[in-house]
């Protein structure tokens, strides 16, 4: 009851404060009047009565304040008062307010945006049931001959089979593989190539995911003899089938074979990556030889740990099984002797983790610079208002009260900046998601409650930081001094200028760090794009073709005939200078390798093996791509089907496996193959990826008929893009249900493969440029302020005969000193921080002298430019006018 | 008559509660009544009275209401709430105990 009453009182004093104040005044006036009446009744005159009553009453204003002090919400009331004062003071300086809020918005916005991305991609757990119990499983291969350690190798079907049957540490284990399938034309829609996930039936239950529609795979679906079944992604279902609920049990044609649609996955589900559009059962898709082979490294495996089993125990358990397999067949050197694992989330986001954290660190630097800049502006304002503050202190304004007002100002700035920053971050995140659509987990990036809380936290931190730093100097003890100083005749506020210079030095230091990181990434990206990939990149068009195995069986004559006819017709097109076909062009990735032995060499010791990247190419491929034939010649005509027995090797292959010998005329024996291949030529090295060194490569004739997919390359003398349509017409004319994908010029293909690097570099350079701008603005502001403070001093100097050049030099030195100190600090700190981005650099040393020097020069130039204007203005001062201002 | 004694800390609350327990009163009357009843010994200053009244009101011991005063002007009348009545009993009992104890100590000599 009393509590309720108290609450009522509180609400009344909160919401009816003005009325309560009026009532209090009336109450006190009543008391006073009664006293006067009493005095008059006692026989005093009217005036006497009044004065006596007032004397007894004391100071009415004080009494009112004392009484109000008994009310609730006084803290809030004074807070609101501070808020009003703060808003009014900021409103009086709209220029300053606008700039400060803008700077804060940039800093907070970029931070919030990056945090949103980092949280969505790296920090949020995967959207699977108990996702921390999920491991990605690998074979750990070590090849002593032919070198190399592959801790995260793909898993062979037979090894997976053994793991799955014999392990005691996983409650379930599933296979997964990225593939592509051709979806046939239907319902007026063109055929297209789709990224697919070829998975064992239990992948969805292992992850703990249910289809949104229909059912997942059953064990019975996952065998060679079962009817074809397919699960669609939400996106494909929506895009291609118009979200038709009747899709279930419909037949669609994939690689020219019929499949029944049994389910649609939820919209958020993306696995193994965000581009996967449908899922097929792996034991239905893959021949038994591949599924049971111990050294065809084709798959990835996902395992769910049993309760209370650690990842180390589970991996050790699998390693024992692998070791047994390895030792049971020592003839095959490519069966791995150990297993490896890492958390599923690490597998998925491992590549983007470092760059994202570096970006987040960069935005944190930017925010710090923004805060320093705002603190700097606040110090300047405090300096301008020091007389006002000194008078208020002299009149009894509490230091704490003044500090609170000061903090309120910086809080208002941060809050407004944060609000604007949030809007900025909203835009930035949308842009990021749209630009990086293929990045891992990009779909889980959202602005949510946690991000909002983070924003609030950042706002409070910024307010405290910039407020306290600038308040550091609002020192009440030097009250008298500041009242003295207010006479303009001597240079005032040198201490304040010192604080501002310190802040500037810190700002410049941070800027230097960002600039150096950006410079290194730029240089690295330049190196990457300048890398010679080993073939012509100008005026080359590439198209991916994937012949459906149902109609183009391998090994067999059907793909051979198709490719031969295709190349013949394409070469006949006007404008085509040359054309060729290969499983993968340089820059398209590793794709695959194959073990081999050299017939003329003594046999390798048991358990040792040699391998190299392998490609199938038609005889015209090397000429079309401009890959030089260094020795011998290309494949002879008539290397078709069973008659194919030639091989071509790359320069590094020759160097590595035929040191000091002529490889031409020797024979290669391919693992598992019967016939020997005669080496007829040696060609120049190429890189499978721009950032990789050239790997030994072996080429075999395309017309052997083992291959039904790969890349068609076309070279023209100019405007090769114009050939894209005629070539697709040729393909359509040969097989109207054959989709073509990835129609790219070689330049575009390489650009796509360096998209990440380009993106990171652009972003970091942007941040560095912004912070340079802020630092320059800071320098300009501080020197302008110092110059204004010293106007009369400079006037006297000039009047006494100082040369204008001397004044210029004096002012420049004053402004450049903090820049120089900051530069030195920044360079020193950078020698440590560049280590963080070491792994993001390609052929660039973290301590690259040229980058450091260029950054130092840029910074000095910008600093000099920023200081020039105020210094120049000071040196042009008219002494008469300056002195008259007194 | 010497200088009016300063009120013991906290006793003002008790005096106010006791004074208005008979009938609702406005501030001036409360001060007057305390002065009369104590035979001019206790003089309540406005500087203490009004903050105390407002504090007691915030705490829910007393409530206020505007009504016509004896002179015909509107005045703010204070009266006890049910909780205030209980509080008065508790404080009065406490005071009796305390003053008896002080008496014991003072008369010992």
C-alpha cells in the first residue's frame, strides 16, 4: 500500500514537476503571508510586518531549493538540465557540431559495420544442432618422395568407408563433395550448370538439419541401383520453379538423367558453401571403384562427435584406422597414414578470418583517430570558453558539475554520431553482402540486438574517451592563471596547445600504421596481378563445358567426337585465331593430380610415390594459350582412344623428375594405367593459381576419351568477347540441351580469382585514406588555433623586424613537430603490427623499405600542406592590425 | 528564555507526525502548534519544516491536499496516511524508550 503510494508520488513528481513547483511556491507564499498578518495583528506597520516576516523566513529561493531537494528524480532533473545546456551550447556552434558528428559517424559506422560482419561470419555458431560437436575430417598425407605435407587432404571413398565402419568416437559421419551438374531445359527455361553438393544420405541428420519441404535422403536412396533423387536449395526452388509447392515428386533432368525431387532445404541452409544449389546422394552418383578406392582423394567428411569424446581422441581413433590401411598396402604410396580434423566452422571461415580481423582492427584505429580528432576539437572549444569556465568556477560551480556538463557535450556528439553511424553501417553492411555474395556465411550477416548493444557500448566509450581526454585539461587549480591570461597580450594556453599536439601525434601515429598496412597490401596485390601466369591473357575467351555422362560416356568415343567437331567448327568461325580444350586453364585452380612412375628410372622404394598435377589437352591447346613448347612437339594426330599413348610435361616437371636428362623419349607409367606414355614434348610452366608457384604438370591427350568436361579456350586478335555468342550458337547447334557456364575472358577469370585480395586492399586503402584526411584536418585545426592565439605575439615580432620567412618557418615547425613525432611512433609501431598481415601478403616482405619510405613521404607532404595555410596566413599578418586588436 | 534548542536529528519527523495526527494542518499551523505546545521551547524553522514535510510526503507517511484555510485562502493541508500512523506509533515508542534511557543516564549523577 505504502509502496503503491510512493510510486504514485514518484510519478507525480516526475510528470507534474512544473505544477508541483508552482504549488510549492504558493505554499511558501501562504506561510509568509500568514506571518505578515500575525505581525500586523501584533501592532506592526505594514512595512515593518513584511520585513520582520521576511527576516524570519530567510531566503525564499534557497528554501524552495532545499525543499525541492526532498523530491525524487533530482538526479534526472539535473541530467536533463545538463542535456539542455549541452544541446544549446552545441547548437550555438553548428559548424563544429556538424563536423564532430560527421567524424564520429564515420568512425562508429565503419566499426559497427565490420563488427556486424565479423559477428555474423566468425562469432555466431554455425546454425546446426550443437555445432561445436561437428568436425571436418581430412586425411593427413605425407609424401617423402616428390615431397610435401598435406595436413588437410581430401578423403578417399575407401578410407571413409573404413573410418565410418570402424570408428568408436563419432555418432555419425557423412561425405560431401562440391560438384557441378547440368540442369536440362524445361518449361521454357534454358539449360544451366549448377553447383551441387554430392553427399552421403546421412549428411542432413549429421548436421541436425531438416528439409523445409518434403524429406531428406534415406539410406535406400544412396546406392547405385536406387532411382535418382534430389533435394533442392530454397533459392533454386524459388528462382527456377517459382516456389511451386507441387515440386515434390516431380522429375527433373540432371546431366540428362531423371531425378525425383524429394525435398527442399530451408532458406538459410548453405553447405558445403553458399553457392550450392542442390544435393545428390553420393553412392548413387559415384561408381563403386571411386567409392571404395583408398587413394582417390575426392571427398570431404563431416563427423559428429559422440558425447564426452574430444576432437583429439576422435582424430587419434581415425589415425589408427588410416595407419592400418596404409600399412596393409605399402605398394600404394598415396594411402595416407594419418587423419586430421578441425572444427567445422574453422573449415568454413578459415580463409576469411584473418582478413576480417585485420579490417576490424583497422576500423578500430579509425575510430580511435576519430575520437582523438573530436577530443581535439573539444579541447579547442574548452580553450575558447576558458574564461567562462573560470568565472563559473569562481562563482562556486562544482568541478564535478562542470565535468559532467563537459561529458554531456561529448556524449551528445557521440550519440548523434552513433545514430548516423548506425545508418551508415546499415548501408555498408548491405553493400558488403551484395559485393561479397560468395563469401562463406555471408547469409548470416545481420544487424541485430547484439550489434545494437555493441553500438551503444562504442558510443559510451567514445563519449568517455573524447570527453575525459579533453577534460583532463579543464583544470580548476589554474583558475587564477586563466583569468590572468585572459588579457591577450601574451601567448595564452600553451598547455592546452601541448595537449592538442600530443593528441595529434597519437593520431598521426595511428594513421601511419594504417597507411603502411594499406601500402603493403597494395604492393602485394600489384605483385599478384603482375605475376606471369605462364600463358597469354589478352584476348582469350574461356567457356566451361560439362558433357553429361549419360550421353557422353567415358571412356568412350562420344566425348572425343564432340570435342573434335566442336574445335573444328569453332576454329572455322571468323575472327578466331586459335582454339583449344583443356580440363583446366591456368588460374582455375589445382583441380587434380595423379601418381606416376618413370619407366626408365629404377623403381622407387616401397611406400614412396611421385605425383604431379594432370591435365587433358587437345593438340592445339598449347598454341591457342600461348604456352611455349620448349622441346619436342605437341601431341601427334591420331592420339585417340586406345591409340593414345603420348604425354607432355611442364618445365618444372622436367627439372624435378629428370634432372640432367632429356625427358623427351622417356616413358611415364600412370598409377593404375596399363600402357606407357611416351613423352613427346616439354612446355612452359603455368600457375594453377596466381598466388602459387608453378607446380610440375603432366598433360595427356584429350582424345583418349577419359574426359567429358573442361574449358574451351578461344584466342582472337581483338575483341574476343564478341565471339562468345557465335561460339555458344555452335555449341547449341551440336547439342541443344548443353549449358555453358563461366563465359569469361582470361582477364576476368584472373580478376575473379583475386577478388578477395582486391577487396581487402581497396577497403584497407579506403580506411587509411580516411584517417589521413582526419589527421590532416587535425593538424590544420591545431595550427590555425595556435596561430590565432599568437596573433599579437607575431604582430610584435613582425613590427620589431622579424622576416616573414622566419615567421613562416617558426609556425611550420610548430605544426610539423607533432607530425614528426607521430610519424616516428607510427613507423616504430608498424614494425610490430605488420606481422599481423604477413600471411595476407604475396611476395612482399612485411618490412618493405619502399612502402615505409613512401608512407613517410606521403605523410610529411600531407602534413606540410595542412600546416602551410595557417602558417602562411600568420606570416602575412599586418602588424598594425594585429596590435590594434588588443 | 534562551535560544530555542536545536531539534534533535529525526525528532522533527516525529513532531510533525504527532502534530497532524489529530487533524489535517497546513505548514504554518504545524510550526505554530509545535511552538505553542512546547511552550515556545521548540521553534521550527521554515528551512527545516518544508523540506521535512516534502520528504515525509515522498516517503508516503503523510499526504497533502489543497483546502480552504481559516482565513479563506487556499492552503496545503497535510494529514497522516495509514502507513504514517503506524510510523508515528513506532517512532513515538522509540522516543519514549530513548528519552527514558537518557533520563536514567542524566539523573544518575
